[in-house]
C-alpha cells in the first residue's frame, strides 16, 4: 500500500480566507463577424424567414451572411395599423404591441401601454404611444446584455427635405443612442431602462429626453422600443393608398411613416430596415458579459505534501522510502493542484508551469483562479 495522499481542506466561507470572488464586466464587439460597427450598405433582411414570420418581424443580417440574424425588428400598433385585419380577429401588429407591453412593463402599466414621446416640438404624442418600432438583439450576440453608452444607430430616409430629412448624404442621418452618460436609469421589472435620444455622428447627445425622447432602451433584455410617432416626425416618408395599394415616394420605401389603416398588410417593420441602408447609416454595438472569477489560495504548510502516494516513492512490504537519503529529509515536487467540491467530485485541475520543490523546511501558497 502506498502512503496516503495529501488533501487539504480550504476555508471558503466566510469569503476572504482561502477564497476571494470577483465579478468583472467584459465587453466585446457585438456582431457575429467580430465587428463593432456595420455600415448600412452592408445591412440586408435575413433570408431564413417564412412569409408567415414576416407578418410579425424581419431579421437584420450582414449582406455576406444573410442566414445569420444580427437583430430582429418589428412594428406594433394598438390600433392594428399596417395589417390586414379580418372581421372578428386581432391584427399581428396589435399582438406585437401587447406582447412587448407584457414583457417590459410593470403589471400596473401594461394596460396603459408605452408612454415615450415627449410631445415636444417634433413629437406628436402627449400620452400613450399607440405605435412602436422594436429592435431586439440576438441573445447569443448580446451575451449578458447590450453595453450601455457605446451603441449608436443612424437612420436615414430620403436625402431631400420633402421627406423630413434636411441635407444630403451622411448629413441626412438621424443618430440615436441611450442617455446613460448623463442620466440614471429607471428601474423596471426587467432591469434598468434608459431613454433613447438624438446625438451627433460623434456620439455627443444633442437633446435630453425631457426635450425629445425617441424610445426606451432595456440593456438586460437587448431591446429598444421606439416611438413610431417620434421617428416618423423626423423621417416621415410620405405615402398614399392608390387602388388598394400603398405607394411610397420611392421604390426603397424610405421613411418611417406608417399606414394608418387595417385593410392592408404593409410590412411596416421593413421600413425600419430600409432606413438603416442609405448612405451615412450604420449600427454600432458592443455586448457585455459578467465574468465571475474565484481565486483559491491553496496553502501548504511545512508538514504537508512532503511524501508522495506514487508507488515508486516507497518499496517493500513496510512501505519504506526507496531513496535512503530521503528518510530524514523527504522531498517532493508539486506539479498539479486539483480542486474538489463538498461531494468529493473533481471540478478543476491546474498544472504548475514548473515543479515546486517541497520538504519539511519549506511552505508554499499556490493561487488557483477559476473564471466562469
């Protein structure tokens, strides 16, 4: 029989004796290709949605990987606008609105709906926003949450003043981000909520939400809810119904104005995607992840780990030390640390870069760091 192995019990409670835990927030590029920013020219609708899916939402993908959705976008309306509503049924757009209200709002606020628009100089709503655009992140991309304060989107309709955007090219874009740099969040049942406000191309906030609020940002959910009234006031995109067909001023259907009727399915959510594609538009996002690290201090005192349970360490029926010179001063070399849980299950193994010499005259502390 070999000499018994050496197991050392760690004192993990209370924290700070043999164990110290830390949580670090780590951010990285959001998009699947490892990019932080995708230009509007490279954004397309994803290719893996059926016609039934498109009645509810559209996927946003990179032009090179159309089957990989980076975001989903949808349009919700309590009035059922933008859908072909059959008698005695609810419209798809109404179902979308109520779904997000139930997910994001407190139970006492669900019936009241989203109250976003400030009713300022450009805003058209002073109470509830009956129509919303919703941009939702891909869960695997966002990890724990969308990194606040670093994301930015630029929308553009037409380059002509007739469609509500003054200027041309990149100057016509409406840049939006959250206001976390200036204001504290609002607590909600699904985590913190920030306002979505306008900013410059460089990211400097142009107007606070008290002046003009474009929407709500829920970082933990990866969801942005936009006031359709506020967006359409900036980038309307005029249209009209002719012979039962909704016609827009251009073939690209630029603009965020929405059809206020329930007799036609107008794919309103697609208008948001179209406004992400003109010159000067882009999407910039980073994800955020909580990385928990536990550091274990494995302390080896002078009388510990001076023998080995390796059969070659001893010889004979009496288990005498094979090397006679080690009888008065046995020496070992520590090469590995194994961590076990309370049920004696092996949960982690760490190898030392170089063997650590140990005898009765030495002590050692080996720090093991686990990150998960």
